[in-house]
C-alpha cells in the first residue's frame, strides 16, 4: 500500500511514511466488513471478515492494504468479541478513512516529536497510531462519540505498545482536559467550525477539518492556525476529497429512480451551446456552487457532467459533441445549468479563488469570502452544527463522490 501511495503522489519520504510502514493494520482491524450486495440493492448485506479465520485472511488483507476506506462497525455494535456473521440492513457507523486522504492530511500537519495532538474521531485508531509513533504516546488524545469504538482502539493500540489517552465524548467539544494542542486532526465533516477547536489550539498550532454541506460532492478543508500572539486565522480550501459526514447527519445522494430519469432524459429540455461546463479541477468554483446553490449532487461515475437536486428532482447533463459544442439537457423547477454559469461568472470576477477567507466572528457568525468590493464572492455558514458526532453516517451511493486513485 505504501508503495502505491508513493506512486500516486500521496506519500513522501518522512516520518508519516515511516509510521505507516510500522503500523500493522491487521492488528488495529482484525475484523472488517465487506459489502456483498449491489449499490442499489436493499437491504444492504455485508460479511464480517475475521483475521482469526484462515479462509478470510487473503480477502481481509486486500481490504486493509488496498487503500480504500475500511468498514469496522455496524449499527453501533460492540466491536470487541464479535462473532463473524453476515449483517443485513442498518448502516456502517465507523470506518478507517481512505489511506491517500489520511496520509496527505497527516503530512500537512507536520507532526513532530513532543507535540500535543488531538485526534477527533478515533475510528480504527490508525491516525492515533501514527501520531503515537511520531509524537509519542504522552501527548496524543483520541476522542470518539462511541464507547465501543474507544474500547476497541484502546485495546488494539495497546497491543502495538501505544497508550494514548483514548476517551469517549462529543468531538465537537474537543478534549479540554488536555488542551492546548499543537495539532488537531478531524476525521469527519462538519457544516461549521465548532467553537472548541480553535480555542484549544496552542500558539503556532494547526487544525484541519473537512467542512461540507448536505452534498458530499464538493468538500472544503478548514485550515485553522493560531499565531504566536494568540490570534486565530482560518481559511477554507477547495479540495477534491474530504471526510464523510458525522453520525446523525444524512448527506444527499442520487437515488436510483432519479438516476434512471436522468439517463433516460425523461422530461428534459435539450439545447446546444458553445459554453461548456467549468473544468472538474476548478475546485474553488464547485465549492462556491455547493454553498451558493445548495442541494446538488454530482454523479462522478458518469463519463460526462451529471448533476441532480434530489430534493426537487431537477437535473442537468452536459456532453461534448466533439466539434467544440456541448449538448446540455436540463429538467425540473431549478435551472441547474444557469446556477452553474452564474457561479462561474461570480467566481471569475472574484479572481478564480481556490482558497477562501474563513471568518470566525466573536458572536459565533461564520462566513466565507474571496475577492473584494463589488466583485466579492461570499456566503454565510449555517448558524448551528449538525447533530454532534464523530463517526460516519451511512455511506452514500458510490456514484456521488469522486473515486480516489489509491492502490
């Protein structure tokens, strides 16, 4: 897996690489779920693979070292002492995130020996293990909302010789008993920055967290720093991949019925235009679209642009015809194509930003901006956080977010 991450450009030489090589994932995740049902099949079905079962080991190793997310808890069940058996219905409530995204964020944190590190959302304990190897156990705190996740991580990290402070609690509150922290790593998405995180940053500290809306398609990365004088600075960077929403927060996805109507162009109005959609790598534009015109989801599995609005059934598709023009089909009460073009115009006027200023006001208001004067592009974040949690919500359909090129 490490070699594949290096080849894909996710992992560079340094302490994070060395730590990843030193963590035996089969110790932290001796059991993991594999989905046996199809993407649209209900109820979903999973098998629990177990390292103690020789026949499971080859498939389990493929999951653990394949680079994709690894599912480790079903419906909030106790993790320790589980009997391997099929599961049907319900949802997955804890996982280990994709390796490429995890190592990229850990490298960006610049972990060093002796730092105090807060890991929000314990999951399988991989991040905590890496933090312990680099910074030392004494300064590492890992917090999760689920006592079963905490118990499993505590026991399995100890098997590797690591004894960080593993606690159960609301991750939005951080862990004030051990603050201040030099680094804060958050493994689930939020709609706004919880007040506790910047408050618990030490001078010259850095915190990273996915900031998202009800759509998983175009996430942002909240980057929080505290200067030596104590001032908190924040920005929101447009990124390709982010963590999934926390427990209790259901994100949108394109259900099979809507996808079928889009594929059949049922009720759509088609026109030809010389103006194509913005490029996929204009992440700052798509981030702005997500906040200025919320409720949209992209089908990343399609070979052309497909965006739908699940709440009202609106959608748009755009296909190049090979001669420099595009065939655009729109349907529904929302003109999604017009929303995209409007956002593109405003984004370009603001300087085509890929990073935005993130304003955390004393009264609790949070808003995002880029540019200045009449060309300023800005929006306000929700006044309240989504339900408190540190474990992922049920996984959306696999067509709603881009696949990561992990090995």
